C-alpha cells in the first residue's frame, strides 16, 4: 500500500479523470485498504481467488450487484 500522501495525490484521477479521458487502473491485494473515495468511483472490479473467504468475496461483490451468485 502506498503512503497516504501518495494515495491523496492519485485520488483526483479516479474522481475527475474521465473529464480528461483518463481511465486509471488501481491494483491491490487488499480491497478494504483502498481509500473509500476510490472504491466508490470504480466502474469495473476484477477479483481473483486469493485465499479470501467466500463470505468476504460475497460482501464485496454485493456492493456492486444484486445477484451475487450469478456475478461473473
């Protein structure tokens, strides 16, 4: 995880980047460590089986879809 001052510098790319044709990609191993402002502004989410519990994966997917079982 990058230091907080670095995180604060990249947030505008996720909140206003589309106005400048910027499509940022944020790669992390810890979803819950991503700043909330970035999580709230994502349009796509890719998850891989990394050893997290099914409950954790369902919780994360549930934020973005009503049908967690059929999310793919």
